[in-house]
């Protein structure tokens, strides 16, 4: 008989075993009965391997996997059996590591140890029960279980002697990140993590909301297992005798939910320092909610967080954010900083979640056909540029004495909000809260100025509806019928409602509506804890990050900001809209709508990069995600980009095309000249076109690269089409010519319509090359800053115009076209020209989403198709761009709260 002493910092657990069946049964008797039952179906252990594996799992409660195997080696000379134990555990961890969802990037061969919940667990089962009571479906709970297990498996084992883990979890705005990290905390607690620190943003509202959620889901189900250092009404204040909280005899978990505030963090750091000798055996999990805010590149908060982590011999830091741009630009060569060196987990978008792409659509990415990309629901409404000055001061000098005017688009938005409130009461579905957000400025005096006119409008409308005034009722009815006509309720599984059903409850919907100014100076704040709330909330920073606006149906947003992350986090309209998914509307300017569409493209591309890196088995220390830039927005704050480098981009196998055109007539005429010079120059070079006027299509094979480069030097791409960057394309072509003798010859196509069709205007490239012009209407909305957007220029048929194949080109996939070009024309590029009729009008099928093109000159569209090299491609540096913001009044995020004294 051999005695093994397993020491884990608590009183020793002595396990006496022999390697005979009698000894195994004695070990097995120490494994909880429910564990044995769960793993064996309630019957007897089916094999020696099952018995030994149970012993191994039981030992994992006290030691790391490696130590467990070493202890078992003392007991057993059967190395083959122990190898089977190792293999089984490794297979279980690999299953988790390689799960399709959520995607992840992991440092090298980082050993993952967690294989999922155990029957004896307390914290995670309690959360499951609460979510089931709240109406979560089995599949939603299973997805949360899988995602949180993936994150916990990336943490270090709590019994390691020392560790300092750095990780990042990327979610979506308002997508349930808090629920995910609560589940992660529960599972980590079930496995022996002691100290839990949640850095909950920079405002009291989010900290309080997070504290309440953790109390409800972690503490209350197991009150004897937790000690709290904070409560909903009080941030951290150092209690006496810190050592008592971490003493070996104290088996309780310690929970602390604190703001990222200098004073608070300094107090917490000093308090930890007083318990230094007791922290060695206190594994800590630090959850940084909104990890891109205040954490990265700040002179005070960042060093304080790093100092706290350094105080903890066993620490796992996990940042959570939907906007990880700043986190991915941290210098990974600085080990004491917070770059996610160990893992990055990409949470999937949950079913039913309203994200950026769902509302705004996005641009096609590399290898996608624009026609296959969802263009967003028709839920965005226009705030004309001429009305912006009515709801926000034109400059800082006009803040004092500013009084908003409620007319036009803001009036429509408010009336529609009361209609949605009435509709939700008629339906009787979903959450009882109903909220509207008005966000026009960061200035608290501007927020407060909305009080009198909003209350005045509410009282006036209430009296009129109660009196049955027909003019106002007709206005309500017109708004309702217009909105319900643009969004089909049946698409969301909801029943369409007639105005006559809403009218009887409309007065009560207006009467119950509160007007709330929610900012750092106001006493009357949004409070969803004491019964159903119907409110129009006016605010700025306190409503712009992390905080959930319950039942948000209508948003009115004209705030100007300068960075991706700040703008995206202000989108409080993202999230879940159970029971009213057909009703949300957002009023904003066309420019802001375009910015959010761009952000949807950036988000999708960033997440696709994470997926690609996982497939290619890259590590976070090799991870350099591309972040597409914008001419008027920074990726993140300038200080957070100081370690950024230019990304690289290669065009091999890509199809790019123009979709934006300026309304400037000279800009349009210049591009006409460039196209005519390319065609006339190709003919002068003795290149004879195929096809001709009868088909409306011409194809010139074997055009020299010099002609293509001349054309690119003359043609002006719109600056919004960043993949159509003349400098990048030219540099790429020159590199391919030099390094691989590729792209020396090009095929140039003209795609138009046959001449002679009714209502088809002719465009002449040369006297012998004439085509009927193409029709491309623009996406609906006012012309923004002299720009029109046609979305799709080039079809798959056009991209295959110079290839040989059987059947219809429309049936080819993007991948098939890439493969055909690589096989037939591996060194030849394709350039396609389109003459677009300035008078283009929408087809009947697109009238609901498009308007006439409205140009004064015909436009020339360009598509470029590059062959995919069989070997390595030539990447070119993708430069960051910066707009001249000197003439724009940009309101930056107010971070003074980070440094204010806590009282």
C-alpha cells in the first residue's frame, strides 16, 4: 500500500491506494456518487480505464493535470493505461479548443485543462436554473455553456504555482457579454478560483447594473460561498484585515465590482498589498468589461490595472469588449501590458441579436458577391442636415442658452415611439419596459435643455388624443401606416397591427411616458428596478457604453464622434428585441448611417480574420488583424494607435469594384476621359476587340500593363472605396510584374447594353466602340456630401467575361471563377468598364430601397479582377488615413471621471 499526500494549500488530503482492484474501489469511493453515476450512466464502472479516469478527474480538484498524472504514476507501473488516461483528457480538451463556435486563437501549444462542468458544481448549475426560469431556450443555454467552457479552458489551472494569463473575448454590442463572463466566473469558482475582480466601465450606472446582475446570478443562489467587497450602492472601500479574506481556512470566494477610476483602483491596490503574504494561494480572475475603454494607453488607469495584476501571483486577466480595436493594437513586446498574448475568443452572434450588419448592411468583403450580402432592414430614418442645428448647438460657443426645437424628424420619432409603446401593449409580448434614446450632445446642459420642450409636447399630445382631435390622430395614423408599410411584421414572426387597434391605448402610452435626463449631473436617472418603465431618455456618456437601455425601440442620434470604438459603443439600439423586432427605428443623418455601415464591414472583416487565423493555426503573438480604415474616422484614439503599423494587403484572387461616385461634374468628366483614352490607346496598340455593338459588350485581350497603369493614374476612385486605392493597386501590379512576371498583359472589357433598346442612351468610347448605357440607381437616402452609392456594379457574369466555361456564368460561384482564372489566365488581369446612365431610375423590384441616380454627367464604373497566384502573393502596405477634422466640431468622450475623487 502506498500513501500519497496531495497538498494544495489547504489541510492535506491523504489518499491511500493500491494498484489492485480493491485499492481502485477505495479511491472510487471517495469520488462523489453523482460523478460516478453521471459518467457511467448510473451503473457499475464499465472498465479499468473508466475507473482510473475517474480517479484522475477527482485528483484534478486538488492538483494540475501534470501533477495528477505524476501521482498516478507512483501507483501504477502500467504506462500504457496511464497514456490512455492522458489521451482521453487531451481528446476532451481538444474538442473544446477546436469547437466551431466560438472561434479562438490560442498561444502556441497552450495546454487547456477544463473539460466542462461537473455534477458537484454549484455556481454554474444555479445560473442555468435562473436562465431557464427567465425563458431561455435549451439551445441558448447550451450555446452559453459551450462558449463559457471555451473561455474557462483557456485560463490557467488554479493549482498552478504561479501564472499570469492575458486573454480577450470579442462579442457584439449589447449581445450578452455580461452573461458570458458571469458564466465564466461561475465555472472558474466551481474549479477553485478565489478572487474575482470585475472592472465595470467608468460610470456608476454600469457598475451598479453589473453588481446587481452578479449578485442575482452568483451570490444569492450560493450566499455562504461568497464575500462581497462592493454592493450596488457603494464602490470599493477598503475593509479592515484584508488577510482574513484570503486566509487558507476561508473557503469563500471574494467578489469585487469596481469602476476604472484612479482613486478606487489605488485604494484597491493598497488593500491587496496589505494581504501580500496570503495571495500566493488565491487564484484571481480579473474580468475587464469594456476592455478598450480607459484600460488601453491611459497614463493612470492602465498602470494601476497592471500594478494590481502584478500583486497577484496567480492572475488571469480577460478583457471583454465588442470594439477590440485598441486592444489588438497594444504592443505585444511589452510583457507587463495587457496585449491578449494567450488567447482571443470570438463569440458568435447570438440568434435574434440586432447587430450593426442587421440594421445597416455592409459592403462585400474579399471574394464575396455584393448581391449575396445582406443590405440591412429598412429601419434607418433620415435626419436632414438642415435640422441638426435644431437639436444640438452648432459650436461650443452656442451651448449656453441653447434650446432645442422639436419639429420635423424629431417630432416624427417621438410620435412613433408612443405608437410602438401602444403596439407593444396591444401585443402583450416581451419586456414591459419601453425606452426611447435621444443622443445629440455630450454636454449636460444641452441634455437638460430638452426637458421643457419634451414635456410640453407630451402634455399637448396627451390632451389632443384624449379630446379626440382628428388632425393629430391623422398624423399618428399616417406615421404608423408609413412605417408598418416599410417593414413587414411577418418577417419577424409578429402580427401586423392596424392603427385602430392602437388608438384605444395611445393616450395611456403617452401619459405613462417619463422624460428623463440621464447624465452625470442629474438626479433623476433611468431606473428599471422598480416596475415597468416607459421613458424618453436624453443623455450622453452615461448612456453610451455598456449600459443596457431596456425595451429600446426608438433612437434619435446625431452625435459626432471621431473613432470607430466610440461611435460603435454609442449604438445602444443593438441587442435583442423579443416581441417587437419589427418596430425599432433609428433616426440619424445620412453620414452617420454610412459610418455605421462602414463599421459593420470593419467588424465582419475583423471577425473573419480571427476565424482565418484559427484555421491557419496562428497564435496571438503572430496575430495582426487587419482593421480597415476610413477617411473621416480614426480606428481608435490616437494614443491607442501609437504602436500600430501599416497593415498589408494582397489583391491575388480578389474582385474589386467601384460603388461610390461623386456628383461633381468635372470629377465625372475626368473619368470619362480616362476610359476613352484607355480604349483608344488599346486600339492604337493594334488590340482588336471581340464582340461588339450588337451585344453591347466588347473585350480587348492582351492590353499592355503600361496602358492599365496610365488609366489608373488618370481615373479617380472615390476615397470611400478603400480597396480601390490607386496607390495600392499600382504598387501591387508593379510588384507582380517585377517578382513574378505576372500582370504584364490585361484583358479589358466594356459591359453595356445593345444599342437600339427603348430608353437606352448611347455612350461612345471611340467612334467604333459604342454601347447602350447601364442603369444603376442609388441606394435610398439623400445624397451625402456629394456622394451617391450604387452598392453593386459588377456581376459574376461580368467577372467571367474573358473565361471559357460551359453553362451560364451566373451559375458560377466566386470560388469557381477564381479557380478558372488561375487555370486559364494565371498571369492576366481583367479590367471592366461600365458606362452608367446619369438618369438611371430604379427597377420596379428595387423601388422601395433605391432612388434615381441623379447625376449631371454619366459615370464610369470600374471592376478589377486579379488572378490568384499559385505561390506566394505580393502584399502591399495598407496606409492609415486621417481626415482634416479642424473644421468639424467633434465631441470627444469625456474621461475626466477616471481621475475624479470618489466620495
